[in-house]
C-alpha cells in the first residue's frame, strides 16, 4: 500500500493545472448509457473512481477507450444489471440506475450502503423513480426498479440535509426518455448538475432550469451520441487555494472556474487568504496574517462540505477560535483526531468542531480515512515543521489526479512511497 512522505515548511509557488471534475464526470459517464451511439468525453480526470466507473459500464456491455483525458464510450447493447461487488464498492455508481431505467425500463443494482462520512440513504432517488411510475423492490442487497412506461410527473426531492446531488442527476436522466413533462422541485443546483444537463441536452434531451431549484424535463423518444468537455474540478481547485494559504505561498491555478468557488473564495478572504483573478487564472496568496473564521457547510452555492476538512487544516493555523459546522453529512470529522496528531487543537461539539488555532504544527505519522480528509492531512503536513507520513493514500487517488506530482511542481517536498510490510 502506498503512502506519502512529506517534509513540511516550504511555501508553495508556481502554476498548477486543474483537472476535470470527478463529480461531474461520473454521472456524465453514466448518462452515455442513455443512447446506443458513441459519446466522446474530454477532460475526464484519470482517477481510480473514473476507472472504476469504466469497469462498471463495461460490465453492463458498453465499450470504453480512455486516452489522454479523452474517454470514448459506446453503449451499443447493454443489460440492466451490474456486477454486485463493483457497484457496492463505489457510491457514485448509483447514478447508472436512472439511465438503465430510462433505456431498458428496468434497473437492478446493489444497494450502495453507507460510508465513513454518513449513512447516505438513497430514499430520494427511489422516491423520484416511483414518481415516474417505477415499481421499486429491495431484496438480497439489490434495489430493483422496473416500469412499463416512464411517465412525467412533479416530484419534491428535498431531504434531511436539503437537495440531493446524485438523486437530482438520477431522476433528471430517467425523465429524459419519459413520456410527458417532469418537474423536479428542490433540485440540487451544483455546477456538476448543470454540466450533466448540458451533456444531456447535447444528446438531444429537453431540459430547462438546471442550476436552479426547479428543473423541467420534457421527455423525448430517443437520445443520440454527443461530445462534451467536463467542467474543471472546483473541489480540487479549492484544495490548492487552501494549500497556498496554509503554506504562505503564491499559487496560480490554470483552468479553474472562479464562479464555481464564490463561497470558498469569500471564506478564504475572511481568513486572510486573497484569491484574485488574473486573466483566465486564479492566484492565491495570504493578504495578511491568518485569521479565524466560522464555516457552515451547505448545499451549493453555500460552502461545500467537500472543502470542510481542508478548510479546517487552514483554520488550525489561524490564531483564535474558528467554529466549523457540518450540516450535510452526519459523521464527517474523521480528520480531527489525525490533525490532533500534528498538534492541532480541535474539539467536536455535536455537528460543530471548535478549532483553537495558531499552535504550530509538527510532523507525525497520520492515516487517511476518506477522500477529503486525506487532502486535509496533506495540507496540514505541508504547513507542519518536520516530516509526516500519510498512509492509506488510495483514498486520495480516488479524487485527485497526480496530486503529488502537482505539489512537487509547486516546490513541495513530497514522495509517494511503498509502505514496508503493508
Ligand atoms: C455528491 O454525493 C458528491 N459525490 C459528494 O462528494 C458530495 O459530498 C455530495 O454530493 C454533497 O455535495 C458525487 O458527486 C459522486 P447527496 P451525493 O445525495 O449525491 C442525504 C466527494 O468527496 N440524502 O447530495 O451522494 C445524504 O445522506 C464526495 O467527492 C438522503 O437523505 O450526496 C446527505 O446527508 C463525498 N437521501 C445529503 O442528503 C437520499 O436519497 C446530501 O447528499 C440522498 C441523499
């Protein structure tokens, strides 16, 4: 098993190119199941998650070719049930359900199950499918949805923590080939949902209102192949903006979309990190001493839960009290105890973490628990004095394309090592 060895204390300097978005690419890859014609997707990040999704699409009968960030998928002939173990291993694969239901009128996939950050039920996905007329059966660890004819309908998709991103994506995809008009109320407004809608429209779908809480889909008889370039990854971009501030460096992000990062840029400014636009690039550097800030995660356009952990690493360096409240996932503070190994002073009180910042961090062996927690540990290690070993970095490789290479280009002292005896 691989780990990172990081020698901290070096301010990051230079340019980094932001990759395509994992969370846009996964549902867009699933959407190619909606047509029997080839689709060409550009700027698909080369990650273990996207490679996993390719395996799932191939297990359904599609063919795929992945070269230099361009993915050609042809779902000429497909079957309605995917390999149990494959789907069970990656939550994001739930978004094959909508396209299979739309194209084949049935979908049988393993229940995704919970993950370390929360229970993550799919009741809202199933509520949406049922509203379109599908019969839902849960048996033997599988969820099966079947329908004689998908019929347009209105459905409210708001849940305990607000809208659902992949639930909105799934119901939107299912409705594209339905009869009549579907209206999704309390839809997720994330840029990844908008990117998916743009791809579906390129395939011939009739969709209005993506990016707003009300999405209207008018069903069409058939969809065709299309080409699409995936949006840049706003979570990867936020991670590098925060790393620049945490190491007191200056980093230029190439290809990032500032308009997708407003809540993050606003909070960084409050914490003393300036992010300015220079031409098509974003440049991040400290504008003053780091300052405490309170953060509450919310659905888009609020502060993203996928940046909460990284922001905690920054605020652990800012003298004073910061309160970070996680409103989306019920157990997304796994990084707190590992940050404490590096010397951070953080207490958890219910949905909030109270960060007493300003204590200098020092290197130590730490363990990654999930994708974004691992990014937070890398940022803290870069800012810490001495060496840190971050183990279980397979979590990081799920969502960051060549993070160690990119960081080394910015001057970081980071090595990918094979763990002895692991
Ligand atoms: C997407 O997950 C992202 N994953 C997550 O990113 C991200 O954290 C999340 O949206 C929120 O922004 C992908 O796009 C692949 P949700 P998703 O359904 O769609 C509850 C990362 O680090 N809920 O919007 O699965 C749910 O439990 C990952 O890249 C229900 O109650 O998240 C949660 O509390 C982690 N019932 C809240 O809604 C449902 O049927 C939001 O979840 C569905 C969700």
